[in-house]
């Protein structure tokens, strides 16, 4: 193998050409523009759902969620309780860091989700946004901890709301954007120090800032701003947001230069972005109206009685099952995964504690009946869902059966609420105006890929590729064989003729990852609660 084979991956969380092309045209991202012109680029099809944990997991394993086991920020529910948070231990497939490191090559992974707790690698690893604030065990090897600095922060907690009509909106928004900018500059310096200390054959650095900016300031950057926003404030915030992208562009240039002229650069995103929805769809309210989810008729009396109890007793009895849902008569319920994606579960005998749906023919009949009804659902004449699919039609692999029974993806007009069953069942109708934390942007499935370097042909815009194609492509570029369990072929058609001839594609039998478990991911309940608060502020959990 040539000693000059090296790959640098820069992940721009949530990046989309819908915004990047505007910034390039305005001259805000010359480094990105240079790489795009020198190589090739296209849209990168995300996972279902188009969400950080499953998408980056598919990037690092080359496999769909049915094989690696991560479908959202949470594990599968236990009975009717929402599952706990995923961690690096949740992955059921081997990662690039393991495969490349075991081949004797050096790896570096910075902030790739999920990577907490950090795992031993042949190189270094810095944990991801699932790390508790203030955690010290966020880098391997431990002796590299001083390279992070005393004030290193992986992810910021945004304000609980950034609503344009609030009196302190401008102050809060500018403060948040300023903190994001400082975080990005710190991440750049840390990455450069680590690269100097421990040169890598494969480096992956994930930059969260695009996702964080676009959730709250999408309409500032691509439109006239949020409803009710002051035009001068919108312009001021848009400029502050563009400054973050200019910094990101400089980070890209600095990392590419530090990697050296012989390295191949891949710039990718886990999903894209677009306008936030206009309307909520309350699937659980709809299920209740159709008789598939049974609500206690006396729920208002139950709630009133429980609220009069002493605090300790009230906390124990104020549960969904005690107040709202009669699980023994409920056929199905729905959990939101992200703004437009949800999983619908059937209440199956032997799987749920009060399951009432018989496995087999009854399960299939009810699933098909609910699926057809959701596919036909209209709100003021407009179809609500773009996808209503059985899990086995979306995922393939040994952990597919842990996924929800039906997978839902809304049309751009509609979204889902991260507040669980309670508010949906208290609602009087299955549709409402969308209002969510002041978000103006939401995830979409089309991310980006950009490939550049001496081995990449200047091919310009190319066809859409699946995110699962990245891991086999990286292995091929490094001269390593590809495990035959990966789900997509490598993208070697982007290579120059000389590089393609020198890059034979070889496959080896896949090796299963040793069985792990999620126990022990967090050292205390306080750590877990802090991570939950961060994800709630970002709108990812209820």
C-alpha cells in the first residue's frame, strides 16, 4: 500500500446545498467552493429518520439501522416506557475506527455520534454530544486530555426558546450565536493540536454548528425571517450566523492543509435542512379518534385527583397509564423520532406487558389497516405523510425487529410534537398550528458529499449516493478490503483513471461486533439528566 493514502473526513452536521450554494455565491465559503470545483459533489441520502445518531452510525459502519441498531437518540421502548438514550455501546456493527485501526493504520475521531463513552482505538477519539457536561473521560487516550484545554466544550445548550416576538429575542439570539462561534473556533484549534500530536491515516471531525444555526435561524439565512420578526433584527442575526459559516470555511481550509496535499478530503453531512412545518399532526389523538388507542373516560377526574395528592405520592401516580391510556384496550401508539419522523408501535401480546394484538395474522391485518389509513390522512385536503412504511421495507438486518412496526415521515407541511402522549391526548383535534421552540428549520433527508484531492477527478455535480456508501469508499481509498456486510459499493467512479487502477476493490467476510450493552454509559443519574436537558432544548426528545 502506498504510504501516501490518507483520508480526511469533515462532517458538517445538517449541511445542505440549499444554503451552502447561497453562501458560496456570496463569497462566504471560498475554501468549500475551491474543493467543489476541484473534485466532485452531490446529495447524500440520509437514513430513516434523517437524524444525527442513525445517520452518523451508518457513516461509520457502512450499514443501515437494521444492522447497526441505532434508529434515534433513544433505545427501543421497554414495555410502554420510552427507551433510555443510546450510547457508543448501542452499536451492533463494527466501525471504521475498529476496522482501520485493526489493519495497523492510525485513526482519529472527533465528536462523531455516538462516541460516548470513548472506546480504545489505534490513535485518538474525542467523545460526542452525548457526553455529560463537565465530563472528564471524553478522550482516548487519557493522556491527551490536556490537548483539549481546561474549558473544552463539546456541545452548547441553546436557550429553551428563541421566539422572534419575545422582548429579549435579539439579546438571547446574539448571545447564542456568539457562543456557537467561539465553540467552533475552539474545536478547530483542538483538532489541529490533535492532528499535530498524532498524525492519522483516517481523520473524522464533526462540526455541529450548521445544525444548531439552522434549527433557529434557517429563515433568517434563506428567507425574510420568522413570522413577527423585526426586519433589522433578522438582518443582524443573519449576518451573525453567516460569520459562523465563514469560520467553518476557514476551519475546512486549515484542516485540509494540515492533512497534507496527498490526502483525500471528504466533506459530508448526516442530513439536510429545509423550512420548518406549518402544521402539527397529533398521531396519538388520531389513533384515539379511530378507536386504536383507548383513553380512560375519567382522565380529567383522575388528573384532578392526583394533582391534589402530596408531592411524593403525586409523582408516583401521575403517569400516562394511571391518568390517560388504558393499555389493555390499546392497539397502537406513536413516538416522534424527529420533527417529521415517527415510529408507530403495535401493542403485541408477548412483547408488551398488556399486549392485546395477536402476533401473526391479526398483527399483519391491523398494521396494514393503520398503514392504509395514515397514507390516506388529509388535513384540509392536503396529504399529511410522505412515507408510511413497514419497518422491514425500510430496514434490513438482524435488529430490524427492534424498530417500530410502522415508520412515518411527514410531508414538508406537517410535523410531529416531542411531548409524548399527554398533550396529544388532551388536544381536541389531530391537527394544530406548528409552534416549537422558535425553530424555523427542520431536518430533510438530502445531505451533501464533496470529494477532492489528487485521486479525485474533477467531475462536478454527480448523482445522489446513500450515506452507507461512505465507509466502503474510505476503506477502498485506504487500500483496505471491504467487509461484505456493508450495504453499498464504494464510490470509486469518482477517482482519476490512474487512482482507480491503483485502487482494487476487495471484499472480506464480515465480522460481527462483540455483544455489548448500554448499561454503564452514564456514571450517574445526574449525568443522564443533563444530556436529556441538552437534547430537549434542541428539540430531539420530549
